[in-house]
C-alpha cells in the first residue's frame, strides 16, 4: 500500500486545504494510505470552514521526503509554490485548475487540470466518475472552497459546472448555499485581527514571468477604508518581503467581496509595467482595478504579457 502526503500550495487558502482533505479521502477509497497536510499556517477562511464542518486543521510540513516517497499535488503545479524538496519525491497525482508552468516529472502520472473555478469542483467530478460517496463534512469544506474561489459565483473564473456542483454539495452538506456563502465570505473579510504581514502575505504566491520573480498577494475585505488606513504599514511589509525574496515586483490585490472591485498596492523598482498591464495609473504605489476579483484570470495573464 502506497502512503501519500497530499498538499496544495504554500500560503494555503480554502481550496488548497479543502482539496487536500477531499483528495486524501478519495485516495483512501482507492485503497491507499493518504494524509492531507499544509505547506504553511492555516488561518482565516479555511479555519472557519473547518470548524463549521467539524474537521481538524491539517498539520503543517516543510519537507516531504523525510516521511514519504510518493506525493499528490492539489490546487497547484508550479514548483516554487510547492514543498521545498519536491524534487526528492515522486509526484503521482496533480489535480489543479491553474496554468501549467515549470512542471515536469521523470515518470508518467495522473494529471488532471481543467479551466474551471475551483479544484474542489474537479474533485467532485472525480468522486462521481469513480463511484465514491462524499461525506457530509467533506462536502461542506469542498463547498467552502468553491464559494471562496468563485466569490459566491461572482468571479469571471466561475463556470456553470461550479454553480451546479455548488448546489449539489450544499445539499450533501445540509446548508443553504447562499446563506452560508455570505457568512463564510464575511468571515474571511474581517482584517481587524490580522497583522499587516498576515494581510500582505496570507494568500501570496510567487510566479516566474519572463525569468523574473513576481509575488502576487490577494486579500478579501468589505469596504476599502480600513485597509487603506493601514497602507503605510502594508507597503513596508511588502518592501521587506521584496528584499528578502529578491523579487522584481510585489503586488497586493485588495478585493471587496461584496462590490466585486479591487485596488492594488505595489512595490518594485519600475512600476510602469503595472500601468501597462492594467491600463491604470499608479499614485503613491496604489492603483485601481475596477471589476477585478480573480488573480488567476484577471491579474496573472495581463501582468505576464506586460513583462514578456
């Protein structure tokens, strides 16, 4: 029997945690031993969902090769977003909904990537295809992932499949989809108890764009007043992270989840690429992103194009 560690990207969000839990359970139904783990501290939105549905917080790891020889990746594939010793383990599965970049293996594997709103949506389809039932608590955390990644179906990444799957998971989880969805989104939008570093780096990912190391963070809020009152401290943290990680650019996308609009903060040597990418004007390291809610679809592609 193969023992798997199942994990998503560093700085885990709800989809990363939910998909790791769901796929570990799926692998167990397939006859394997599997454990969902996290590549960073779990806080905010995912903790709310885990507590809501009575699931434990996955333990945190920094390396995998000291425990297993086989791993499964969910919600990511880019090596810089993964476990530090990824090159020392065998990747047998990848379940993802992001771009494929810098990924290769020495052996064949099960790789499933779909242009869909959430990795948990792909996993729901796999449960159906393989004939495995989804327990109520796992359905609840998978539903939370879909709500998070699609902003309750307002994100442009949302597909009709995500909507249909969300309704089915809500039925299994025995919750009202929209009532729970608003409660869940509001739980993740309260920044009053978060430090500046938690806001800046809580959901940040590194991307290689034209051989440049770019970091893009995103935080969800309700109303911009509170976060802008902390702008100076946020920029200081971003500047320190840029120096520490040798980044070309650090962008923080601040999204109002109820209004479906964003603003951005940026630190870097030359910010004109931001203006080109988003057809915007930067003033005091701040810029407008009207209608932007998706990092994957509305931030990464135009910034990649501008840097190429």
